[in-house]
C-alpha cells in the first residue's frame, strides 16, 4: 500500500482548488470522473499512436465493426480515437473545453458509458467559466495513475477514501466497507470444509455483489482466491444503484481487462421487468458460486413497496421474496433473500452449491414478532439449514456509522458434521484503536485478529468466543394464554349512565334519513330509549348478579312483560353498561361449550421449540392462573437470534460498604483540594 495515502493527498489537494465555486460535498463531481479519465489516459498512452493509425485505416467501418480491431491495438477492452490526451489538451488553453469533450467522445462505447454516469458533461462549462478547467487538467496530468504505478487494489482504496471524504455527513447506511472487514468476509466466504475445492488447477468461479459500490468486495475476493490458487479465476458480477459508484466499479473492471458488462446499474430489489426509469434486478436468471454484500442499513423501501410485495404475493417461492417481506423501514432482509435466490443449487454437476456472506446490523437478528415478515424470513433460512454461522464485529469499524454489525455466512451445502447447527462467533473485542480516526471509524481489525477470528469460526468448537446451537434453538412457539371473563351485574343510576353512553344504545336516536322522515325516526328512537331506561329502573336494587346468563334472562323477561322489543346491539349495550369485572363471579360462556375469554387478561408466552407446549404451560402458567387455557388457533411459530444474550457475562455488583468507603475517600480528597484552593 505504498502509493495509497500519497495519491489520496495529491488528488485531495486538487480538490481544494475547487473551493468557492464548489461546496466540499460537490468536489467528487469533478475529482472522481477526472481520476478515472486520467487512469484511462495512463493505460492507453503507450498504444495511442497505433490506435490512431488503425482508426484512420478502418475509418469507413462502423464503430461496432472496428471496435475489436482497435481494442487489439490498444491491448485493452477499450480504446480512444481522439487525437487528444491529458498532455496535449494543455497546448490549446483557449479551446480546452471543446477539446476535452472531443477527447471524452473519442472513447469506445463502454468507456463513454462510464463517463456519462458521472454526469461530467455539465461540469465542464462550470469549470471553464470559473477558470478552473485548465488548472484541474494540468494538476491531474502531473499524477501517474497507471496500474503499474498504482495497483487496482490501491486505486480502489484511493477512490473509497476520496468518496469517504466527500461524504463525511452521509447517512449511517451510506458507508463504504473497510478493506480489513472485506478481507475477513472473504476468508470466511472461502472457508470450505473441503480445502481442496479452492486448489483445483485452472479453477474458475463466479462472485456476485448485489450492492457493489465501487467494487471493493470483488477486488479483495479476487486477490484472496489468487493468493490461494494462482491458476484460479474469479469472475466478478455486481449491481449498483448509485451512478457514480457504478461508473468507478465498471472502470475498475475495464482496466483489469475483465468484462465490464458484468457491472450493471439499477435497483437490485425491484423486479427485473419493473416499468419506469429505474431498472430492477439485472441478473434475473443468473446463479453464482459465491455471493457477497454489504447492503445499506435501515433503508426505507416504501416507495417500491407495491412492486416488491407484488412479486412476493404473485410469484411466492418461484420469486425472490417467497418467505415474506420485512417492514418497509428496513430492506436488509430483502437483500438477503435476493442473494439466496442467486445461489446455485447443489447438483451432480455442481456438488459444492454456493456460499454467501452478508453484513447486516443487529435488526435482522431479532426485529419482528412471530408471524412477522422478519421472523418468517429467519424461520425460512434456519428451517432450511442455510445459516452456517454469524460473526459479531467490533463497533466503530465503518466510516459513517458506529453501530453493531454482523457477518452472516450462509450455504446450501453444509458439511455433514455441521448440518442442523449454527455457530455464533463473538468477535466484538477483536480490534485495535486506530492512531487517527477516519470519520466514525475508530477501530480496525489487524491481520492477526482476522486470522484468529477465522480460526475460531473454522474450528466450530465451543469456546469463550464461540457458541454452537441447533437450528431449532432459535425457534419458539408464541402461544396465546386466555383466562375466562367473569362479570357481575347490577342496576343502579351509575351503571345506567354507562348504558346511555354505549354506542348500541345511543344509535337508537340516530338516522341516515333526511327531512321529516329523519326527524320522526330520531324522536321515535328517543322515546324507545326512555322506555328502556324505565324498564331497567324497575330492576334497580342492591343485588349483585354473578351469572351473566341468569341476568340476561331477567332483563329479557322484563322487556317482554313491558312489550318492548330490543335488538342484539341494544341488549349488548345494556349488559356492557350494567357489568363490572369480578373474579368471584361465574364464568361467562360464549355458547353452551365455549368459555368467553377476558381480552384484558389475555397474555402470550414464548415456548422454545425444543420443549413441549403443554408441558411448559403446565409448569410455568397453570400454577399461577389455574383457570387459564391456550387458544390453539392463535399459536404462531417464530424465530429470533438473541446473539448478545448468548455471550452475556454477569458481573457481581460491588457491596454497599465498598461503595461507601470509596465515597468517603473521595470526600476527604475533595476537602483537601478545597483547603489548597481556599488557602
């Protein structure tokens, strides 16, 4: 990493000359596209004359027809047929804006697409008007960004550090993954139980990132695989929604000599065939050997809710979101389901299946009750034995957020010894403080710590930092515990006043009719209300009735004798108004066989799947409330992963005597200090 920081510092010094016409957060609109353009320029410099000669020789051919010829001449997957480059642009300062446009338009289609997504065209005139265009081009011409001078890995660092500086105030979800975190992810991703998988001569595998950013994860993964097997090739595919990041990622692949078409622009979560300007899933029918991603945390997907939920409801498990959808305020688990849909199935031709690594915050571990979208997604991945392990990372690793984060490792081909098991690795203490913070990033993971985390994960043995669980350990049955409704009844003025307030009684004196018909109906209703209250007052006494059926019969008889007919809503209003809860009263029955539950006493219990519901109920509930029962129709199966709870260590509280001694000592110390101050 010799060239990383000095190149960042030099390019940042160029950004500083933009101060005034540009706000600091807008420096990236100039610096990033020019850095890519300069890197292109350095790569093509040695073959420039040969390309221009070939372009003139085959000038009569279409662009598509002569593209492979010119690419061969440039020895790259792109070329430029403009006579300009960064050096000779400076020889004509009066026309530098037009000449720069000519230079950009001289690139082959794939490179032009990259520059178009930087939207740099609109900045050229602004730079020229502020007398900054010549100066910025001149400064960039002074830096050598050829891959032989600044490797692709280093250039990735340069771009990500520049973007971080340009976005100091970005939201927590808009962060870039530190390279040491990516290295840890790739180590875990490629940690096969069968080590021979990665050492096969000429191995070719595919890697997909659903939130590719500037392509850092792909670069680090490729570097790691080649370090394990120099003959291996990892073809990187990615999708990115941000045009600027997409352009940088695509430029990186182009300069590496890879197929830049593997990087595609669009919203990963939207369906492939979504209508509108934003493209959806750009790899609808593709499957990959490895999948890696650090999707944004807590990103609201409500504006796309209709399309995403339609895919869930219409396609079910034939689509990406069959298990369910989480709340619209956080789309992390949607990214997880999307990645799962891209895994290669285990077949005779592909016995290893696929492996997946994704970083998420704590929310996907436990947010959502039984039956919720989040719980159903956890249920799906655990019951299908897809979760191999989860690693808790240290805090303050990321540039723009200090929240707790976790690496999930999933596979559709667990080793026999690990089937039905999930390993949790608590690596929150595996970091060291940085000498200088970078935004919110105060900690970093050293290479030694990465190796130790990977060793603990790979050993999969119980340890201070490792816990092994069965899949069903994270599941529970949420049961609804009901208790009977018990009411007493009495007729007095206080309770009659409550009857008057009940909707069923008050509605007697309302109508939807207009004019005289409506007025007549209201008057008739008021008259009936008066008659009802008169009949009820004949039942007034100090007597408490503790059986609802008996009291109901008494009320009905009174109205029958008074020749007054009341409907079910009115009778219900009377019974509600004249009743009060009473634990000594008889149980209220819905019918001859079913007890009516008291909704105010309703409760729920979470019963571990490893334990019988009725055994748990008999032991934990009935001793306290003997009249309770389980409403079997409301039982739901839920899953949560209480990671922190599994590694909680109880710390014995200090005794009050010890605390008092410390307070007295402090009082003495303070008194001595005051004496010195007061003389």
